[in-house]
């Protein structure tokens, strides 16, 4: 297990021993719901609410709620609309996770993560010298896993929706066919990332570049006729159009002509899976999040269990002590992530042990408020690859109290950059989330383990963490974020800021964030923390580094009277929280 770190079993035993630690009852202030004294104010509505990264997609979801659709219906409409309006991450050719909590309290998770094709092999991304080749796993036709979004939305619609799928896809068809006005976010990303991944592929260039060879700019109209046709096929024929019909033929032909691996059989055999969410409690609240192949739920609960042994509210938001305790807890969780996490259909994940209160208490005993433990003393080893920042999340709550949190992605900006034939559909590069060469750093400088090695029909490990928190048996907070390995700590801070520090949802969203992922041994912080606090953290042994903003949360909080309070992240542009 590595020097300086007890085994999981030993930790569980140790955690059962009485500990004279920092277990004082929490002194959290009452939750604020956006009163006049608050610094930031949330959007406030009564009947239904949607929070997403794009205003047009949000409006598509709100319109579905107004027509009597439930939260699942609205989420599907948002997801399809984002495939048109936010092609950086919104998708038909990618995958992700949906977390649902019904008004009756039933919680379920839908896993529509991509899968490796049947011809995928463990060493497929190695060069002639046996080294990992990032180009193969990011921008070639080998980079794409079998997409899951269409299957996932179809499963959610069948089991939990109330409106026909065709009605939910209709707004996306209109947006693709009539065109969208390119917003600031899309224009900037086309300019920066388009030249890296889109312009080299003729099908992609034909969609996102004008006749003069320039990408579409802010204020210009982008029409996507081929994508509209694919959307119409799915609306009329259902998911079979994508996995067995004309779209499947386009994807398979694109792959066959360019050395890719996805064949018609891979598409036909893809299945979205309904799984039991990871759940836990934190200071009397119930927390529900994604199970593996997401690592998010297990480690959010694990970290919260550790933090429950400390009075964060008494320490205060932004204090060196609170940040120290949270950073140290994060180190332990990310070390565990490297050792134990993978696709549960291929590896045994000890989720019950990792999310137990006893194990968390044994880890809390190792945390010194005054002195950071070097990461090398916690556990040298492996950390699985993570998604890029360009994932996207959206949250929905309807008037009945049903709640949905969805995080999905193509992986990096615009995925592989490859549009499949005449489908208009951008394909993912999620194969890069596998460990190309276990034990060797990937393009991000992170190391993956055997549990996340490439295998046919295996789903790569993810950090995506759509999360729902319940209070007194009722849904209270719906949240999630993009951000790669920083997703887990971003969502964690939304929960802690709300519960321990009494922030309303807008304040929790706007508060500066920090992150520690064990390796590298670095406490990453956003601008906004006191210089005095950072100096105190350095004195405790933290290696503090101020870096760009983290995450883009889309969150909804439900007040005790049922009023909805929402907030989109100011770290993004063109996003919108709205309701009615």
C-alpha cells in the first residue's frame, strides 16, 4: 500500500477506536436564501428552474417545464439543445451521467459514459518506442469511444419522462436548422481551439468555418443543416437511428476510412446503464452523487465524512485552518482514487469501505490543522486521467419537486474535432481518459493505474459529479460542474459553503475556490483569498499556487417553502439560470 499510509482494512479498524479529536458539534449559521444583507443574490422562481451554460438551452428547458413536462423532460431538451448551441461540450457524440431524485425521494443514476470499441487494446496508444502518444488518444480517429448520450437520454425518457422524445428534441432541431447567433463563448473557443482540432478535418471545417476560411465570429449566424437532419432522424426513429440506422452508418464509415475502431456492431451493442447512486450523510443532510465509473460520488462522500470530524463553521470560510483541513482531506481521497477506482463492470471498487464513517475518522486522525502532510508520505502512486475543463453541467427542478443533475462532455474542447461524415455530429476523444500506459504520466502530467487500462467495452474513469443534497427528506441542492479533476473539489465546496458557512446558492457559487489532488503536491487557489491566509497556509507546509478560475457550477437550491433559488457561475459567459 505504500510507506506512510495504512491499508484500507487497517484504517477501518483504527477508525473504530475512540479518538479524542476535533469532533465538536458544528456551529453552522442558518442557511441564507438570498436576503437583503447577502452579497450575491440568486435567481428566484416558484414553479420550475433550469441552470445551464447557455441561455438558449436554458430557455428550451424552461419552455418544456411550462408545457407540463417534468424535470427529466426538461433536462433532455437542454441536453439536445446544447449539442447545437454549445458544441464545445454539448453533444450527441459523447457521453456522461444523469442523477435523478424524484419528488417521492427515489434517487437513481443513469450512466451513459462512452465505451471502448471491441477492437480496442491495452497498448493502442503507444508509439513504436512504447511511449504514450497523446495525438493518437486526443485528435485521431482512435480517440473516440462509442458515444452514449443518445442512449442515456432515451433511457431517461422511457423510465422517468412524461413527454414524447420528439417533442424534447424539437427545440434543438429548430436551433440547428434556423441557425444560432454565435455567442462570446463559442466565438472565443472556435478562434482558440478550432485551429487545433477542427480546421484539419474537412467535415468539421465545413460546419464551423466560413467560405473565407475564418471561424464564425460573435454575432454571426451558424446554421447546422446536417446536424438538424440527424436530430430529426433521432426524433422520428428513436435511438435506433443513431445506433443501428443511418447515423450509425455515417459514424462507422468515417471510422473505417480513417483508421478508427468504432464499427456498426459497437454502436448496436451500446447500452446505457441505470445504477444506484453513491449516498452518504453530512451534518444531517443526505448526499447523492454518481457511482463508478465516476469517481466523484465516492470521493465527495469520503471527503465530507472526513470533514465531519472538524468544526469548519467555527474556523470560518477562507480561514487558513478550514482550507488546511479540506486540502488534507482531499489529498487522502485523491490517493484512494488512484488505487481503487475504475469501471465497476471490470474491476471491484470497494465503495462501501471508502464511504464509511469509520474509515473517514481514521483518515481525520492523520490530519494536523497546523502542519501539512507531504503527498509522498500519504501514498506515492497513481492518479487516473481526468477530463478537460470543457465538460458542461446543467441542473433542473420542476414544480412537483423532481430534480435532475446532468454532467456530460466530449472531453476536450470540441472532442476529437472530427465530425462523422454527413451527420453533423462531433465525436468525443474520451479514450484519452483511459490509462494509455499504466504507471506513466498522461498529457496532463497525471498517472493512471491498471484498473483504468484500456479494454474492449470498458468505460473510462471519470471525475464528473452531478450531485443532489436532501434536507429533511426533501431535495435541497442540485449542483455540478465541469473542471476535470477539479470537479470533485468544486462540487464539494458548493456543499460545504452552503451547509457549513450558511451561504445562499449565489454566494456559494461566487466564493473563491481551491483544490488539492494529492499529486502534484500543490494547493491550487483562485484569486480572492486573503494574502495573509495564503501566507499562513505556506507556513503550515502547503505549496500554494494561484492559478486560473476553477469550475462552472450550475446550481439550484430549494427553500423551506418550496421557493427555487438558482445561480449560474460567473466564471462562464453566456450561461443562464431561469424559471417561471
